C-alpha cells in the first residue's frame, strides 16, 4: 500500500475543511506552516499570527518562515505586563488545567485576542497522529494522547478562541484525515531518527520549503518563551511555576 499517496489524498480533502479566509496560529514549524502553505496554494486568504517573548526561539524564526511562505505575519509580544491575564482567563475556562496545559495555551490566547479573521487554523493533532514527540520512540502512547487531546485539550482551546469570538479549526483532527493518519505504520512516521517523517516528505513534495519542513520539533511553551518568562516571574515571587499558576 502506498501510504504517501493515501496521505496526499487525505491532505487534498482538507481543502473543504479550511475556510476561504483564515488566520493561522503560527509557530513556523512543520504543522502550522504546511496548513498555511496548502491554504495559500488553494487560493485562500491566509494571515499568520504568532505570539511569544521577544527573546524566544520563535521570534526571529517565524519572520523568516513567513518570508519563505510569502504570507503576512503579525507577531504579538508577550511580556510581564500581559501574561498574567492570559493565565487567569485560561484557568477560568478550565479550572482543572495543570500548569503545562496553561503554558501551552498562552500563545493561542494572544492570537485569538488580536486576529482579524473569525476562523483560526491550528496544527493541533499532528504530533499525536505522526509521532512527533521523542517519547514515542520507546513507548507509543499516541492513541491515549490523541484521546486526551480530543476530549479535553481541544475543547478547552476551542473555548479560548470562542472567548474572543473566534472559531478554532484543527484540520489534522478532521475525521477522514485521522482515519488515514492513524493507520499509517510506525516505520513511516519515525525512521532514520526523523519524527513525522512521512508528513515532512509529503509537505516537501507539495512544495513547502525543506528548511521549514525538516525543522526539529519544539513544544510551544518553550519555543514561544512563555515557560521561561513565567519561571522568572514565579521565582521573583518565591514560587515554583506550578505553584505560581495554581495560586493566581
């Protein structure tokens, strides 16, 4: 079975999932970049939004990636003056959120708050479907992680976007796309030390810049700089990160 061709067919179906005018929650990584790229290829009106600290790993890279894509980018700066409100709101939406979940969702909060488009596209689900996390090399818990994403994390993120009048769309979590991705064998997803290998290859064959397509995976809370910013604020208050977030 030619899994690459099956995946390409599933990608083509996303044409009908992604609205004609969208804002992309953009990190400059494979997942959001590929969605932005194919949306633009399909003549959709695409605007990129990224949020992080000015000293974050994402700051310089997202502008370079946006140039590669030829798409407009708005970068929202996160600092000590505005990050606490985002944490409080995320906690109000889901009081059971742990510190890691809150930190992960902070960039989405800021993008949702400033985006002009009513529909936002997220790359959520790709890591679980294509084994993007290093932990899957030894213990493939992707099915369990995907279930948690669908039943807990995605609904919370949809609520965050809705708080600002936005609709959050996660194309990789479209049912027909998931049906294909879940059945692709492990060795097509992790091979030669490369995670999400088949998705990276398909993206390059579509025309995505290889530097973007092959960029190593970094979790949003780290690449955006929010984890380090909160660590600094928490330390100044004599607390650990989880304690500071819990007590806000």
